[in-house]
C-alpha cells in the first residue's frame, strides 16, 4: 500500500541521515489507522448558515462532514479564529493531524506553525490555491499539501466574465446612482463601451483561463493568452485564441487583462509600477487569482491617474482585507470580498472533494494526482 511505501521511505531517510529527519519520520509513521484530530478553518455564516442546506463552506456547516468524521472516532474542531498567538487555531497546532482551510478565509500556515505542529501530516485546501501555506517549509517537513483541483473553476470563470462586463459597461457608478437617488446618464455613458471587438488577454490559461476564453468567444473579442504551455492546436482553434509567448509584448495590446496564474515567488508583485506604465492607457484589469501578484500601491496609483481604467477582483492582500485597505477607496474599482470560488455549487464540489481525500488518507491511499500541491517533498509544477 502507498502508506507502507511512505513509511519505508521515511525509515530509510532516518537511518541514512540521523536525528535531523526524525520529525519527518514521525509525521509519515503517524499516517496509520487510528483516531485523528482534524481542524477546519472556515468563515462564520451566522444567521445565513440556516438559510440554505447546501451552504457547506462555513463554520456552522463545516463542509457537512462532521457526523461522518465523528462516527469513525475522529475529532473535528472547526473555527474561524486564525490570527495571532492566542487564536483558537493556535491552541490546536501542537497536536492536530490534518488542517483544512479555504482560500476565502485562509489560515496562513507559516514555517513557524509547521515547526510547532509535530503531529501534522496533511494540509487540505477546500477549493483551489494553496499559497496561504509556506510550501517550501511544508515540503521540507515531509507534509502533504493538496487541494480540490477543478472544484470551482466554472465559478471563477463565470465571475471573471461578469467583472469584465461590469467594468466595460461602467456598471458600478450607475448602480450607485440608483441607490443614492441620482440620475446622471452622462456620468456613466462617457466611459461605457461594448465588449465586442475588444482585445482580451489572459495571463495564465489553465483550467480557469481556458473556460474564460471559451465563454468570451461569442462576444467576438480578439482573444490572446500567455502561459507556460501552449494549448493543443485543436482546442486553440476552437476557442479562437492566439498564444503570446512574450508576456510583455502581449500586455500592451490588451484593452482588458485577466490574471489567471498562481501566486509564486516568480509572480509575486509582477504587476508593478513599471509594468503597469507600459500597458495601454485606460486598460481594464480583472484579478480573481491572488492580490499579491499586483503591487498594491501601483494599482491605486494607476486607477487614480487613469492609466488603469478600471480594476475588479475579489482577492486581497491580506485576507480578510483591513478596513483601511487602499483598494477599498481607489476610483473605478469593482472589488468584492473573496467570493468568486465559493458559490453554493462550488461548495458542494469542494466539500465532496475534501471528504474523498480524507477517506483516501484514512485508508492510506493516494489522491488523484492533480490534487497534489506538495507530495514527497516536491512542489507541483505551477508553484516552482
């Protein structure tokens, strides 16, 4: 079985490297039958928890797996309290075996927390995007990091399309007029456009990027994409998108730029002041990927000067965003809390995915390969 192979590998590492790998051995050998302590970190729903039986991604409903876990003798602790040395999560760090968190209310798993978590074996992301984990520290510690790949790609792609239309049509100021009792058509129309004929470029064309391009095709846009890998020619032809190998040559061509790449050390801060200055004046930017891909102040300055004609997304740095976060107050923004990937349909999918992986973990079985972010000390290719 997979678990036996892992244990044997860990023992070999121990005998060849001495005490320095003892924590790695302990973590692997603990992945055996028996009661486990599982901690889930989710957002609080409060009065909304009872309004929909499929609202699974909150603390109150806890992915719908409590009864299943406890019937097998496991301990399941759920909290939204994740920050600071005296938070609820910190109390459970020393003896938890599995930590489940989400990108929407991320528990930041630092190297320090990993060092304290002597029993920790498995880090699961209920959703997509595991950059809230120090992946190098997790790999060095012999942990497994996995996420429910594919669980919310449709949700995010649909949300991106919505945001493109909101920015292009200058929707938010018009809606605000209705709320405030105003009526000023000129104040909206002077910067409202059609999507047809515009050049849209996605930076990253993985699962979400491809779905977005497919959904944009009926709008008769000029579609471009930049990615590490070129699409299959048949799919590329069906979508009608053109591959751009050089990112800095693609970006100035775009009326609309959509960010669809993971946050890594290579992508962190890549949209800085200099790169934004080279974009088409008045460019619209949609970012549902990760906020730290953007230089926070450079985005504020770009929106204020008009270099960025509109910015929309649901990702912030940090999350939850503090009340004084400058993106809350910059002009021409259409920001929301991190909601794009946590629709009810997505919650059903990622709750089922977490349950499946936990079941495999208890049985010592491998996960579907695409779910691994860290396995056997190796990071998935998109995070390297």
